[in-house]
C-alpha cells in the first residue's frame, strides 16, 4: 500500500471488511513473485493490475484523498486551516 501512497491504517479503520478481504487475497495470491518484483520497482510496469486481484480496489482507494498518506506539507496546511487565528 505504501507503493500506492495509501494509508493502510486508515483503510483498516474506515473499511475493516474490505481491508480484511485485501489481506486475504494477498495471502492467497498466485502471483507473489510478480508482485514482489513490482513492489521492488514501485510498479513501474503498468501491467501489475493484470495479475493483482486487489488492483481495482487499490486503484479506487488511490482516488480517495482520505485513504492517501498525508505528507508533512499537507499536514501543516491542514493544521493551519484547522487552527483558529490568534487575536
């Protein structure tokens, strides 16, 4: 999930059933070698979705900002927005 900049903790918290299903599919994966090679090169090979049973879910999650990893810049911006101005 890191390769896709996804926060697995948020996915597990918000969608525990889907997260468990993702884990189950990974554990029973028949393309483990291909996946490990893909992870090694940050899935530069766009064909990973042809063998990954979780591809559709992972792609969907990357389009949802609440499942994306927060960068220090976005955290700073978010905390600035949510912090009341001092008089």
